[in-house]
């Protein structure tokens, strides 16, 4: 699943995100969603989230599992 729709993303879901510093290289960072930061229902570049691992913030590219 892609991360452009907010309804697809749940707290604790395992996701791949692109950090701001990695946007040029599209390097993905994997982690579990701590908070959903984007308020709109959709975003063309991916919904912005904060990960539990290190409080990293980025835009969701892939949703790997929905733990809840």
C-alpha cells in the first residue's frame, strides 16, 4: 500500500518513510508510526508521520503492515 492516503496509516503500523535530508536520494527509513502529522486526507508526496524509533519525521512511501 502507498502512503498517500491518511486512512491507510494507523498508529504502530510498520512503514517506510523518506526523511527530509534523504529526499534527493529517496533513501527509505523503516519504523513504526508514533504520530500522524498530516491533517489532510491525502498528500501527493506521502502522509507525514513521526516514527517511534528516534522520533524521526518523514513522508510515508510504503505501508508494510498494519499491526492494529
